C-alpha cells in the first residue's frame, strides 16, 4: 500500500522543486565562436504608406525571426545590425558583410496590401554569394505570428536541411484557475517560445498527465473531478478540432499516464484495476485491454519510441522507482533495468530518434535531470546547482528539452514554471511566467 501511495503521489506531480529565474530572450550579441555561423537579420524595409499598426507588425516579425533563430545557439550567432535608413533594400554588398564575418544576411520588406501586409523575406549566404531563400506572403496582422514561424522554419530547412522547432507547441498543466482551497488544474497549449497560450480544458477539476497523438489530432489526459462523491482518476480523450472530450477509461483507481502508440489506434496507460499498478495497451475502438507488464511491483509512466519498438517505464522492482525498458509487442517481453542513479527516478521520455531517454532523479534532496542511452549506456547529468528540476520532454527535432522547475518566493509560496534547455543542459530560460504553477510540459510538432 505504501508503495502504491508513493506512485499515486508521483503521478499527481506533488513533489516540490526549486529553480533560478531566467529570461526568455536568448539572443546573444558579441564575438562568435568558430563553429557558429554569424547571422544578421536587418530591421524591416517599410515600403509605401502603411498604418502604424502594420509598421509595428513588421517590426515584430523581425523580432520573431531573430528570437526563433537565437534558440539554436550552437548553430547561429545573432548579431545586431545598424538601423535602416532607407525604405528600399539595396543590393547585397557581399564584400562588406564578408569583412564582418557574417555568414547569413536576412532582410524583410513590408508594404500595405489593403488591410493586410505583403511581406517579402530573403536570406543570403554571404560565403557562397548567393540567395538561399526568398518568399512573399500576404497576411493579416492577426496571422503574422503563425506565418512568421512558418517562414522561419522554411529558412531553417533551407540552411540546415531539416525541420526546426519553430512550428512546434507545448501542452502543459497550470493551476492558474485555483481559487482558495479548491485546486483547479487545466490543460493548456502554447507556442514553443511560451507565446499564444490557449486553455484546452475547462473541467474545474484536477487534470494531469497530458499526451498528444502523433498526428496532433487528439489529446489524452487524466482528471479528478472536484466533487463531494467518489473522486476517481479517470482518463479522457479530446478531439482538438472540436474541443469535445469524453471518458475512455473509468476503472476503479488510477487511469493515468496514457500515451498514444504509433498509428493512434491504441494507447498505453497505467491501471490499478488488478490491485497493483500495471501498464496495459487499450485499443480505442473496443476498449480491449492487453497487459504489457505483469509484476508484483508497481509499473507506471510509459514512454515509447516513435516506431513503437521499445518502451520505457518506471518500476519499483528493485525496491525504488527506476527506469526499465521492454519490447511492447508482448507481456513482460525483454524487460531490462537501465537506470541506477539517485534514490528514485521519474518521467522517462524518449528522444525523437529513440536513442536516448531523458529523466529526472531524486538525489541530494532534490530532482536533477539526466539522459541515458536507451540501452542503458552513456549516462550524463544535465542539471546541477539549479535547484530541483523534473518532468522533461524532448523537442520534435531532439535539440531541446522542456522541463519543470520552480522559484521559491517565500517560506509559504513558490512559483513553478516551464523552462527550455538544449539537449546538453545549457539553460535557455523560462517560457512561462506569472501563469500559475505550470507542470507536465509535453512537446509536439503541429
């Protein structure tokens, strides 16, 4: 019973953690290192008569492009440019920019198109002396942010050759609607940089453990309703196109930690219907169950590789919660313990390529983040002397990790926020601030 109680507490994210304060803006200005490409994105060239609002939107677009690329600090070094003194973009002076060791030069031109803005974006490879990207987009101001991330992603693909994080979003839980002693936690969604936050659920209860389908169409989460009757931990699924949700598992006890399996037709989840926490596969059409774990210890919190060939989970088979892997095609198939660090571990999450697992471990009276090879090799520590950090989630390209940390305000008050680090542990900053206690970030590409 004590073991199961511990697991339940863990699933409800009740551990307290601590962190330092960081700023979201991560643009660095100064001397670039040799392995980085210097990038300049000039102030916008405003052509013709535009409204003050349209001019401000063009300026905001440039700021967005700069901030997007500044997240990739290991690839690009953003350099401030002098203000523009002309409305029209002059021909590129390759010798001038080459003399300043600039590799990529970005320019934005904006002109009025009715109530909309016509935006032309061009990027030059100074070293190769050629234009590598050009696009013209007519957009409303309200859609400029979405279109800006799309433009930044297309530029990134031209330069790097793969998708960026710029179109991705993060699903998370916040208690900002809590009033007095009645705790309320709902599911929210935001852009990868913490902007454009939208509330997804409105149950007035305690939502936990959100997870998205690979195609971004459906959300699963667990919910404990604030009621005077039986407060069961039920599992819900929401169609994000309609925002309609319904219960898909309401068995006695825990119905939690659900993740979609490849193809989206079934999920893996933790149930205590047998009296012990076990991981099951449940098909979404017939709600049929298949055991994936079968042990007297508690097995919870599954994570699966994108191809569905390997699953990681938490188990206290060794007397404390540690990370194990198995082949999800069978019951207790090829089970292997892969973590041995700390007093207990939490929230294992695979990298997109399935080669690594990031997780949190409790040691020295706090949580810290670690990553390990999916075969148990190559353990490395990501955080140290940064308070207590937990609940990590890889970005869609595997270059970044979102995680939960907390700033202590006083002896009776703490402020929990979501941060971003690069995959090697360099902290970029907090992306939620003043939005209640934010936990359980899950990163998805939409």
